[in-house]
C-alpha cells in the first residue's frame, strides 16, 4: 500500500500571481515567476529570505558552475529587454554553498564583440535585438539562448574566475551562434547534447563541438557519402561529415534510424529538402602560449532541415484508404525532459509522449538515435522529470492540465546496442507503468519534481507539496 501525503506551501502575499516554477534539484533553490514578469528567488523550499528580481524578465534559468578548483556554485540567470529592446540584458545571481541568499557577482568578464558588462546593473548587455520572445536554458557551465525574432540560437559558456571575501567574478564566453530558420518550440541541454524541439520531431546536436569549436586550419566542407547501413526495405544510411544528416522518417514504432558522432560527425537515413538556407557560426578557441583565447568565426552553409540530426515523430506522408499518400498535420515538440544517461522524453502539442534513445556516446564513434511512441490512455498537458543517474528506474510526472497528476515509471534499458535490439524486439527497449495518481483541488498550472517521490504542484497561485511515502503498510488480503 502506498501512502500519499500533501502539504500546502504558503506563498508570499503579493498582487502579481505566480504563473510558473523553476527549481534547482541539487540545492532545492526555487524561483517563482509572477504575472508581472518579475521573479522571486528562494535559496530553499522554506520560502524564506527571497531575492527579488525586478521586471521585466522574459526568461530565466538555473545554471551550475563546476570546476576542479572550486566548489559547486549555483547561478541564476534572467533575460530582459534593454535600451528599448535594442539589446538583451543578461542578469546574474550567485548562491554559495555557505550562503543563505543570492548575491550578484562582483564582476563579469566578457571581452567579445557585442557583449558589454554594465557595472551599474551588474549585468551584461548583449547587442542583439530582444524581439518578441527569448528563451534561456541552462546546464553545467553552459547555457543556451534562443531568439525567435532573430531566428538564432547562441551557446554560451560561463567560468568562475576567482572567489574572495569581496565577491565572485565570472567570465562569459559566446561559443556558437546558429541561424535557425525553422520554429523552435522547446530546448534541452543535457548530458553532452543540445536537443531542439521542432515541427514533427527533434534535432540533436553534439554539444562539445559547439562549445569547444574546431581546431585551427580545419574547415567544414559540403558533400556526402552514401553507405549501405544494412537497413531494411533498401534504406541507405547517409554519412555526412560536415553537412548533417537528412530527416529520418518514421511510423508508429521506431521512427527511422539516424546517428550523430560525438566529435560532430553526423549520419542519418531518409531524405529531406528545403529551399531555405541555414548557417552555423562556430567561434573557434585557439590557445596561445600566454594563455589568452582568441575566437574565430567559422561559417557553414547548410539546408535548413539538414543541420544536426533530425529525428521525426512520424513520416510526413500517410497513406489514405485508396493508397494515395497525403500530407498530415504534424505535432510540435513542446517539452523535452532528460532520462539519464542517454534517453529523452518528449511531449508533443497533441498530448502524446515519445521516447528518444541515444546509444552510449564514445569519442569518435557514432551515436545512434531512435524515436519510440509511447501509448497512453490520456492526453498529456504537463510533463516533468527529475533526472537521477543513481537509479535504474526514472519517475516521470504527467498531468492532463486539469486536476490530476500521475507518476509513471520508465524502466532503465541498455541502449548500447539499439540497432540490433530494434531488429530483434522493439518492446524490450521500453518499459513503462503508472504507479500513482494524485487528485488536486485546483487546476494544475505547473509541476516540478524535487525528489523521486515528491513533486511541487502549482495551482491557482499556490503550491502543494505531495509526497509519496514508500514505507510499507500491511493490509490483509
């Protein structure tokens, strides 16, 4: 018998209502996003000693700073329009392990073009127009910014410079800029991969080449080499050293086969074409004897549907009853959640779940990508996962967006031999089961897990903290 306990967290009384939650699972630091685009930062779930983040804030994220010479630091980052929207202001707050409040960094070093530190605001002005929408997504030492108006995605790296009694200084580096001509509906930066949610699927980038750049003197070249990948139905595997794979088409099972190598080489099957052009600008890091770093832009021209490794939910053509192929209305990837170490759960705009499986990456080897549709009896509106590499079974929290939250377990699976397992038995790769259902008294606005058996549920301006106790209670049959 499973016992569910719940308690209500008293949110501060304020006129702007709380619309969304952000949580750092390691420190349990919480950020409340309000209806007036302001934020409240809390160092813990006790909801005491908040740090106000004044409006406007267009997006925000937590970012973990880790290095061998310094203890882990938690960084909070928010974006806002600056100079009447002509620039984007990046504001930073730092939480030390021995501190109870978030503080601003003493100094932010940024020597690149279009980045300027404003000491009066303790923020960095990024000289690009803000536009109608900006999205920030953080990871470990890296964050990504997407601008819908500019149709660009920037990859930034953050480094701790020093630490003393007067404060902490950090260094901000722009590592890559991607001209992205197709709409992006969700972003994930986890476990060495940048995954972008698109129309009818996701696109996978190896993160290391974007952050580290490429060695001096090496250039991308356009071209392809067709190889026989041993796929069924005469499909060929396309090996593209520098121009990315084609789109992979799929069905209700595994939706095609594609691969991307851990050193930036990408492979795929299927075909795609688009008249639009997409450019990827990589800024190389070239070490000098003095220890300084020089950034060089490298421009790569590619078709808009051929950068990275695109894995589709379904084929873009379906057969009608009279055997004619007709285009279908595709779903959009609106949420991407990581299931460590190499699986990603994807929610589409229709309310269906898909499981993206990547083979274990080894430097210089291919990483195979597969997409699997998960069959559920409900349409999902909210999806949340707390990544936990210490357990073989991941708890996934889903909600229909009304008054229920369900806990679903996705069992661990070996993805080192995805291709051979797929040919033998697809079902061996996916094992799911719903273990719990929680009924809320208010309509669910947001869900954030903070433990394997605990989740925050945001109702209409308040938080509930249901906990599932796994302690055994005997019951006679």
